[in-house]
């Protein structure tokens, strides 16, 4: 009997995993709230896309990226810079000087690189960078101060270009890809640990800039009211056809509008996820994908056959980072605000890596399963802990020391669940819930 169950699980683990995932979502919808169930689903899909980007880097090429938080933040910042309406008063107050400062910064970097490549004396290179920096700083200080003084409680920043929000998702992916190219160009030819250190450092720099440069992103004061690609709840509630639908399904207008908006988001997110998985699987099964995996499994042999290891690693690193940036833009749009203080390594680096490991490194569908499991436990750890404490108190009495212990520490249970699920996966399915196909043999 046990052998039959094991064989069924081995041969149908993908179908069984997605069936269980669907059943859990339905359970939450029927017993708690459909709004909560759809919220978990949407955030799981966004996490799946982010985990897919990391899985492409690690599962395909063995690249250890610990700067996920920074690439996701770049995607979120792109939503503000592209889709928000420009703040006219701030632009008039310091926009021109800020443009001059940014141009001087670019010119300084370009001149420094050219002089260095032309083998100029190092003191000449240093002097050009020194003078360029202070020239840029002269215009930058006045411009940023003038911009941040324009209605600091409501704006205090330049705003964006007022373009469609979906375009900002694409720009977010390209922004993350551009930074990844710069980091990878420097570090991917070195030892693998240099990449981890570089991505961590770049991530912290990006977050520092977003938190402290108010003229750019309002800093820790947050940017709210971001545009969205779906209707607004209040607008829906005023339309006759939507009122007829709510009456037909016998649901309140407020709840039904929230459900409708989340379903619209779900449709967009799932379409993007499916498209990315299809393209990733096609690439993995192509000669390019087999070459990448050959490099991952044995770099020495691949190099001996004439493969450009650094070039392939750079391609993978840029592609994976672009997907993370896209997911970061989607997350900020879904939340409706850019909150720089929310970019914590625990959520945007540790959790994503746990999703990849639990789901199955090298398997794109494993990213989806891992993202759902980890995000579900992250959200439901508190209610589950309280439910466990209630069950114990029903059997052992309300003053049970175990029940009181759990209630007092319920906010720590999510970390306990993370550790427990990782230990179980590493013990019983070391390759993850959905291992890489060529490792299942």
C-alpha cells in the first residue's frame, strides 16, 4: 500500500500538489473570506514570478543572488517614476537644476572611464572625478532642497511621467536588468562568492537611495495613490451593470467590488506567470538551455568545449533579475503604494529563497508551489497558532501553560513554520516538492 502511494506521488506529484493548493484556497474562501483567499492567491502569484527569476539564476546556472530586495525595489520605483503624474510645482522649483546635476554625474562617470581606459595619469583621472562630483553636488543640493520644500506633506518630489502603469512594469524589468548587467559584468568572471557580496551591497545601496532621496521617491513618507490597471472599487459601485451583478449574486456592493478588483488582478498576474513559465520551459528545453545546464553541472568540461562561461552566466543573471524587477513593479501596483521601509531582507530575500528551495530548484512549476506554501504559512501562521492554542485549551483548560505559551509567542510561529517546512522537505524530498526533471530519474 505504501509503495503504491509513493509511486502515485512520484508520477503525479505536480497534479497532486496543484490540487492540494486549490483545495486549501477553497477552504480559506469558504471558511474565512473570499477576499482573503484571493489576496493570498494574488500575492502568491507575484511571489511565484519573483521566485521564478531566482530559480532561473540558481536552478539553471547556480548563480547565488542575495540582492533580490534591491531588484524588486527598482521595479517598485519604476512604477512611481513612470506612471505617477508629474508634480509641476516641484519641477518648476528645482527640476532644471536636478537635470543639470544628473547630466554632470553621467558626464563625470563617462570622462573618468575614458581617461582610465586611455591610460591617463591616475591623478588626472582623480582630479576629473573630484571636480565633476563637486560640480554635480553644487546643482544637486539646491535642486533637491527646493523640490522637497514643495508641499512636503503631500508631495515633496518630482513625481513621474504619467504614462500607463503596465508600461512601468516593463521599465521595472529593464531597470533591474540594467543594474544586473553592471554587477554581473564586474563579478561573474570572479569566484561565485563575489557575486553574492556584490548583489547584497548593490541591494543595500538601492534601498538606501530610495529611503533617503525624498526628491526622487518621497523617502520613508511613502508614495500613495499609484495608478492601477484595473477599475477602482468606488467607480464600480456607481455603475448600473455592476449593481445588477451584485444583486444577482446577492453580495454587498463593497465586498463584491473588492472581489471583482482582486479577480481582475488575478487574471493579469496569472497571464504573466503562465507566459513566463512557457517561455522559461521552452528556453530550458532548447539547445541554449541544455548548454546552460551543462555549464552549471561542469564548468571545466563546458569551457574545454569552447563555451563562454561568463557570457552565459551574464545572460542568465540579467534575465532572472529582470523577472524579479517585473514582480517588484507588480507588487507595488497591487499594494497601491511605494513603502521603502517594507523592503526587508527577511521578506524579499530569505522568503524567496525558501520558496525556491521548498518548491524545487530547477523546476519552474516548483517556484509556484513553493511560493504558495511559504506565502500561505506566512499569512496564516498567526490564525493557525491561535487555533492550535484554542484546541489545546479546550482539552487542557483555559489556563494551560502550553496554550498560554503559544498565544504569547504567536507572532514568532511563522519563523517556526518556515524552519519546519524546510526541514521536512530536506529530509523527505531533498530536491524540493517538484524536483528538477532530470534529477527525478
